[in-house]
C-alpha cells in the first residue's frame, strides 16, 4: 500500500545521479527506481530514503512519532567497542585521530595508519633529512637540515670571521667499505661517506690487500 502511494510508474529520475558524501554509496530508493545516497548511522530515513544495508543498517521507527521519519540503526543489538569513553557499534568506522582510521569488529577494533611511514635516506642535496611535525598538518613531513653552503663559503672568505654554522660539527654518515676488488694482491674498496672537509657525500676509495698472490713457477729453459 505504501509502495502504491509513493512510487510512480514509470520512474522519473534526474539525469545526473546525486553526489554522495564520503562513505555513503549510491543505492536504489525504496521504489527500486532512482539512485539515492544511502543514509548512514544516525541519519533520518523513510520508505524512499533507505539506509546503507552494506553496513547492516535498517530504518528504525521505534522512537519516531506518527508521520516522522525513522533513524538508521543497526538491525541486531550486536556487541560494540569502547574507545576513549565513546561506544562504537560493530562495523562502524571511526578516526580516534587524524593519523589513524579504525573499524569496530566483534567487540574489538582494527586500525590502519593514514600517514605514510616512508624512510628517506641521505642524498647529496639532502644529507641530513629529518622528520618533523609541521604546524597545521596532521602527518609529519621530511625536511632537509642541510647547512647553507653559500653562508659557509662567505664565512670562510671573511678573514677572522666566526660563524655559528662553522662551529657546528659535521654529522658523519657513511656506508660500510665494500669487499676488496681483488682476491689477491692490491685491490680497491669503495664506500659513500661525508667524512671530508665540506661534509658532502662522495664516493671514496682505498687500497686493500687480502693476501699476496702466489709466486708464478719459474720457467725452465728449453732443452735442445
């Protein structure tokens, strides 16, 4: 009877489907005609404006008076989870902070990080990367704490000038020496390091000797 009163045949739907907020999928209305945004937990609902069934929500009229819409709620009284004094229903997605997103599941909750946990290695243009909290931004970002080479050059050029930058010790960084290039006799080992006068990353080499090479057998003169 409700369907006969509210649903028109044939269906008349807008050409462009509505744009739904994040987390609200497009679903068919109660008449099965037009695409509408599914109502989420706690939002008003009625015969036409249906709740998001993929989240286990139904339109609850238990606390609604006659002629007023219901409220999207969970169908079953399932076990929820409590985080920071707030209770979430089973299946509900929430963010305790801007850095993580969690989902209530069977009385507990699973969380995933929203900030990338990448690692930035030193490079010639950024020998001292640091990860810092930026005001106004949720996730920390990598910044380069490299010394200004122009100021260093000007400070060296000025006789007797003392710059606070020159008083800062170089933060040494380097890779391990590679294996010797020769199995016997003199060879070369290489590494990347900033242990030099300018505190810059460079490829360094040094001589290495694992063991002396065995002497070649003496040549015997040919017998005529």
